[in-house]
């Protein structure tokens, strides 16, 4: 007789979880939390197995237009026996270990229901001969008020140990390069502590996730290298309870608007933080134009602090706890914030990277096609080397002599790799060649000079040191935007002239064309 799991009386509640405020990466993290916690709870036993290479978690998304998309999560952790298997499916069944990552016992159910209307769990535990499988159809549970779900049981080898979750009839799809990239990037960030260990590997669609460490700022004082990174440890007293904090704070160089800030972890996984999501209260970082905003960062472990059910934030907004945390952290960051504002080091950017970032939105959106690029030093322009066709600019090593500095006061960005870009492309059926000259000679010169060499050939001279843009051109993130704006403006001028019947351009024509191009670029970036 097949086993059954009684889920009464809350079967209809499963359907409500598709309205939870998850994001794809936070929902996937619920499954990874279970996998990693299962591994750590039985690490010694698992690693002692013959041929063991540690924990492997695979997350695979299948874009299937015939049968519908599906999401599969597999791990070779300890697996589940009958008691744990029931707990994984039934609501309000917390795990035996309340101090782990899966402390609420809700993550698998809520995340699976958020993702899709049909999901299954299959698992066998190391040392057990029993493998269990069940499928949950959320729509049918609500429709028929089902009280029990069937479980298929099989006899397997005692050496097997795994859990596999398959979700179908998806409510939420993971499609589009931007979304997929963000999922991989944020999962890499959330599980950075695990990925730093050689025995934990997490894959997304076959790609091994890796966390990129931030570069710590170093300076030489009196022939000694000072590395701006320090360990911190303190506690916050809240309602008679001491909540400990430990970790490090540091300064990074180059700075990063996207990646600076504090990452807050709990029980070895990130709760707050990740690309564009790090913790940066204004009381500590000031506004987005400050150097502290771009350079101060750190990782703080807060294992005993309360979190929300989705584990995407700390539960501290209504009790004054966050304010107490900021006040305590203020003491440990003052010297680093002051230092961040005094560092004056020129960041570097390669011409190829500058151009690649500038034209990415134009090419991704299809505004321009058939791209060919070449980067040269202006002294070599007369030699007219051939332009090589490539949507990706090939990497070439550039000696230090082939560079120029945007700001001669050691407070700007260095562009390396040549100061002229030959940019050939097709726009609305016509082929063009833009010679883009990056001029850094005089802040008082015009921002943009355009010379028409032929009906489809133009020279654009962009003043990369224009005084109007000075607060921005000292940040490498702005330079591609300046170049992209210049290209878009010239294209708008050219097209406005082409559609003019008598050579006269309406005052609003260029602005309207510019809006059209920038809207297409925005969609290309997404």
C-alpha cells in the first residue's frame, strides 16, 4: 500500500504562496539553504564517503516551448528519510535544528508554490534503502480540498543520497539575459562563504558560480604597506539581549557605485547585500556622490539577529534595532570614512572597455548592426590599419606609454589603449564610419566637435575633461555614458537632416530623434 502524507487542514493555503514578495534569486535560495544545511549537519559523514568531492548543488532552468518551462534543483547532500520528507511537504513543520539556515521549515513549500503550480520532491538519505517521491498540484489542492497526497516509495542502494525538486507550470519564469545574469550574480553573492570553501560547488545551468572578491586598497607609508582592512567585533544591546556582530570593514579601489557598501550575513549566507543591494545607510555613507559611498565596504556576520520569513531582510524596522546597529557601527567606521574621502588615485579604464560599455545598449537593442571596431593611437592614424570585424572588442595588451590622463591633477581616470576609436556600423540601412577622438588636452574646449568627412564618415572629438562634467568624469562609470550620448546625438543630427525636405531642421526634430534613440538604448540595456 503506498504511503500518504496528511496535509489537512491547510491544503488551500498552498495556492496563496504565489503572491509572496520573493525574487527569483531569493526563492531559489530557499532550496539552496536546505541543501547546504543538510550538508553541514552531516559534513563529516558525507566527506568520509569514498570518492566524495563535497556538496554539489545544481540549478537548471529549462526553456521548453513545447511542454512548458521547468526549474530543477538537485543536491547530493544527506537526503531525507520519512520523517524529514513529511516535514518538507507539510506546512508548519519546523526542522529539528532551529539554528540552521532553514529554521522556519517553510522555505521549500513557499518557494516552490511561488515558482509554479506543480512541484515534486524526490529524496533518499545516506544509509537508507528507501527513496520517496511525491508531487504537489497546487491548483488541485485548492479545488478539491485534498487532505492527503500520495508518496511513491522505492528500494535503492544505501550509498545513494540526494534530493531533487522539479517545478512545472511556472508562475514565474527566469528568462532574458539581464534576469539570468542577476540570478547568477546574486546567488554567487548570497553563498559567497560556501563558495570560498573547496568542498561546496553550486552550478546554474551548468556554470560553476564564483564570487569575485573586492580589491582592498593598499598604500605605502614610510616604506611600509598599509592595507585598509580591519576585523571588527561588537554587540548591540536590544531588549535585554546581546546581539553580536563580527566581520570586517575595508576600503576598495577602484571604487564602485554598484558593489561598495556592507554585506550583512547570518549563519553563513547573505541576508542583505549583493550587487546594487549592499547596505549603505546615509548616516554612514552620506549621499551617492561621496567617496565613502563608492569605496567603503565590508562583511558583517549577525548570526543571532532576527530575520524576515523570506530571509531577505532583518526584522528590525519597528523596534529601533536598526538605529542602534547604525549607531554602534558608526564608531568603527569613522576613520575609514575619513580615509575614503582623502584618497586621490586615478582609476584606469581600457579604451576597448570604454567603447564596449558605450555601444552595448545600441547593439543589444538592434539600433546599430554589423559593428566593426578598431582602437588606435592617433600618432598611428596615418598608417590606416585595417578594421577588424567583431561585436566583442578583442583584448590587446597595451604598454603604459599608450595612455593619456583625463585629469592632470592625479584625480581622474586614465584611459589606456589608444585615444581614437574607429567605429563602423549600420544604422537604419546605411553604413557609417565614426572616428571618435578622446580629447583630454584642455577643459575649456568644446564638449563635442563633429566634422563631416563624407556622406557616411564623421569625426567626433569628445572633450573628456570638459569642466562642466568634472564631478562626473572623475568616475569611470560615467565615461561610457558620455561617449554613448555623443554617438546618439550625432545620429539624431544626421537622421534629422536626412528627413528634412529642404535642408531646414525643425527645432524639436533632433530632440525627438534623440529621445527615440535613447529609449531604444534603454531597452537594449535591459
